[in-house]
C-alpha cells in the first residue's frame, strides 16, 4: 500500500548495473514514486540531477567515471536539500562514514529488502 505523503516523489536512480536499476524501479514505482531518470555513473548523475531536479537520488558508490561519494558532493553543492540514499555492496564502515559525510541521508547495503529501500526514502522525504 502506498503512503499518500510520498505519492509523486521524483526519484533519480544511479547505478552502473542495469539489473540493479531495474530492481530499484520495480520496488519504488508500485509505491507511488515516479522514476524520472536513470544514470549509470556519477558524472551522468550530476548532469541528470541538474536537469531533472528529482526529490530523491538513489546512489551507488562504486562506478566508473565518477564514484558515488564524489557525485553526492557535487549534487549536494547544486542543492543542499536533496535527499540522497546510498545503495551499495560496499558496506564497510569507512564507506558508510564517507557517504554520510558527503551528504547522504542513509546507506543501504546490497542486497536489500524492498521494505528497507522504500522505508529509507519515505523517511528522508517525510523529514523534509
């Protein structure tokens, strides 16, 4: 069941894995989130963010061209209020600390449950 308060929340999915982008889309769309774009690296994420201005970005850490930590810093420089949820297989404490320091609102370790992703994004949106 979708939460009315998050209906229409615009999301940009950033991951170098097409399969992972598809999984995230599959989890979010039925809950009322609107996927307005998909990027396969951090550089593309920054460009898409600047053009599309989503409410939330799901961000992988390990990507070619520009990694998720650096992309997060660049996106936060454009809009400090954007919500960024890191979604990564790299769950080591140092990566989590770097991500939060860069401005991520949460850190989800792959593989993850649908409820974890939806809950994290919902919480970030509701906290304003």
